[in-house]
């Protein structure tokens, strides 16, 4: 799966960074001579730490003006990268979020319910309604990434929420574009723990709202 995702991604972008967050399945070793840069953690640090490591590596290349994040498990379609980039280029957007269609026929009830709750909370607490606040398929401007790296500490899944909050509350343009809904139930490669990580995500959101109120 990883090789296939990377191969399709390379047809759309000039640089690919693979962050190996302490994997044990040997997938990264199978990449062989593929033209990618691998950043490897000796043990799992969390998705947030992986995101920030990838951002730092991308900023080392001066000509990179925007950075897309795509999961390697097949739940994001690399062929939709041009859709995100078009939205970025047309309106000089700082954060483009690929929004899935959460209808009851395409995702399990738990995921549908969790997404609806988070969408409502973001709209209530931050004053901006986005159709999919939990999507990891995103495109970021260079200037936004620079600010993210200065302000947001490495974490797990709550880092994605912190990035979204920063974009909404700051002087950044945020836009959503529709993407395909591809859902692999019981994904064995996922480190997401529903209770622990959902609590962290919601806590990051409430802290941001509290700071805004103060």
C-alpha cells in the first residue's frame, strides 16, 4: 500500500517526505530506490510529532511554497492533490482541508457521530463552520507552516486540531474542498485510541476557546 500511495503522489509533486513513526511492519524498507526522503523515529511519537518533523524537512527546501499531508494507508486519494492545490493557488489560502462526505452509508456510526460533534464544537467555540474538521488530507502554505512550527508543540492527534485552531483564530485563510470518502474500518496501521485521543483533541479545542475568551 505504501509504495502505491507514494508512486501516485510522485506524479503530482516534486518532493515526497515519508515520516516513519516507529513502524514495525517493514513497509519503509520496501521503498528501495524510490525518490523520497525518509524521516524515521526509533519509536512511535504520535502523529503530531510526525507532522512537525515532515514540515521541518520540507522547509529546508527554499523553493517549496506549500506542503500537503497525506496518509499512507490508502484513505486519501493522491490524485486529488491537484484539487487541493487549485484551491490554494486561486485564493492564496493558507490551509486547505479536504472534506469528506460523512453520510451514514459511507462511514461507521461512531466516526459519523464523532465528526458531527467536532464540527458543531468548532463552529460554536471558534465561530467558523467547516464540513470536516478531522480530515488529515490538508495543504498548508509555507508561511503558515513556519508559524505552526514556532507555536505548536509536538503531540499526537491533538496537534492536527491545534493547527486547525491556529489557522481559524489567526490571520490565515482557511478553505474546505470536497474529496472522496475512503474509509478502512479497523485500520490496523492506525494508532488512534478513541477514548484517549478523542479526549486530547477535544481538550486542545476547549483550551483554545478558553484562551480566546480570556
